[in-house]
C-alpha cells in the first residue's frame, strides 16, 4: 500500500513511519510547510499540526487553526485523486470538559476553543471524498518523547503533584496501542468517522499522578493549584484542567484489543523502555 503521512518526524509519526515501512508499505512523508507534488496514494494519515500546549495568544490561535483546519484542506487539495482512506488526527478536546459523564463517539461536542477547533478540523477532513477516520486522541504515553518525557524530570525529583483538585478525568493511550489502532483503521473498512484513540480505562489526574510517582518510587508533592496554572498558561490551562471520561467504544465494538489497557503496567513498560 502507498501511504502518505504528515507529521512523519514527530513522536507518533516517526514510530508509525518505521512500523509501516517494516510492514512493506511505501510511506511518502509530506510536509505542509514545503509541499511537494504528491503521487497517487492508497491512504493518507494526517498527523501534522501546530502544538496546542502554548499560551493561546491571538497569534497562537491563528497558527493552531491554520495548521489544522487550513492545513487539512491544503493537503486534500494536493491529492491527485481521492485515497481509499483518510485518517486525520483530532483530539478528545472535541468533548470539552464534562465532569464524570462517560463520553463515546456519539456524545455531543463540547464548548470552548479546542472543541470548536476539533469540529472544524473534522469537517475539513470530510472533503477527502474517502472513508474518513477522525482519531480523537487522548494523552499519548511512550518512551523518549511526548507528554511523559516532559513530566519525568519533575517526578524524578519528587516534585510531581496533581493539577488543580486532581478529580478531572484524563484519557490516555500507550503509543503502541495508538499505532495498532491506526493499523486497525487502515485495514478495517467498518471503521468510519470518529474513533476515540484512548485506553479503555481512563483515570483521574490524581490517579495518574499517584501511579507515575509509584512507578518511579517517588513521593507525590504538593498539587499545582488551578490559579497557578492559569497564571502560567492562560486560557490553555483549561486543557490541563478539563475532565473527559472518554471510552473507546467504536474500537472495542469493532473488535480491537488493547495491549496496554491499564495505566500502572503501561507506565512500568514505558519506563523500562526509557532506560
């Protein structure tokens, strides 16, 4: 299969490119910042985008939206013919902050900048005239990169603590399960539309903090109060404090099996790989 991949040098994309190539697929990396002519392709996996984890100044908002919404439109316009499948990154931010409500792919959209962005992003992908899969991804955990790599120095010093009251639900997924899920979506024609790319057992931020500290044999430090997060990150702090109890119903209904469904063992495996 010929597969066009954006974001091929990132934390997820680099591992995905290696896996797809090893499986015998031809992977053509595509960069939206310096686009080149595209060959006809069987599948597109679109992962590229401006990082959301920054202060949402007006300029940052424009960059984030441009990279995701307009970037998706430009990618589709550059395709010489519609692919069989178009897999496009999205985020659990689609659901907004919903407390303890259990969220599946059929749950309504939320409110706020990130929810609005995800709605526009997913609509833009529908123009691909293909089977479209919108990966609503949670926090991706893996070795040597991603969110966990930024947390580890603080937690290894014994200074890690919960964010706010810690009761917010935190959907997560092991990177290997995410790669498996993308493989599954490529091959399974029944997968169509939104796909929650999260582990089947979400945890609260307090539970995540305790599990990571326990895996590192470190104490849990004082919490980071919500007002401090808002002072540091501005409106973007709403992402860190949002509660999203997201379940991967579509994946499980289609028969997908997670290798890392529980947080504790997943963290242990990642930390062993990090050594």
